[in-house]
């Protein structure tokens, strides 16, 4: 019967590596949450440039052209109905986009990512660190 080969160095490297990965995830998630809070409450002008890009553009020339030709007598009933549906869809889009805040949506996405890093990193770190501490105590007891 062969004796099982035990590699304590590999186990130690694994435990410290995964404890480090958990700690890094935890730190990144927390730092990004602090960054979000600072931008929201202290440095409130930090996201103004992004809000500028979110403003509704002026009415495109093509829209004015479509509105002008929708009552054209040369168009069939189906074409006029299609134009009416398109204009209705456009109006709905304009209404929805006026109520949309890109900065808030980005903050929510970032908060979700940050929270997931913390929720993964915290148990990963504590689980592996607890094993390291237990094994260290056991080694100290044996010496």
C-alpha cells in the first residue's frame, strides 16, 4: 500500500492566495462604494458632464419631413398608418427618455457590481483566513 504524499506548501499557498483574492475583492468593492458616495454627496459636479450628454437632442430634420408628408394624398392608407404608428412610437420614446437619468442608471449598475464583489469577497476571505488561523494555532500547539 502506497503512502499518500502530503504537500503542505501547496495547501498553504492556496489558502493565502484565496484569502488575498477575497480581501482584494472586498477592498475594491468598498473603495468603489466610497467613490460613489463621494460623487453623490460631496463632489456633486463630478458627473455633470455625463448629464450634458444625456440631454435630448433637437428634433431631427427627418422627423419634420415625416410630419410634413404624412397627409400627402399620394400615400396609401397603409403607408399613412405606418407613419402614424412610427410617430406614436417616437413620441413614446421621447416621453420615456425624458424620465430616464443615465447617471442614476450607471450608479445602480455600479452599486450592483460593488455589492457583488463584497458579497463574494467577504466569505471567500473569512473562510480561508479562518482555516489559516486554525492551522497556525494547531502548529503552535504541536511545538
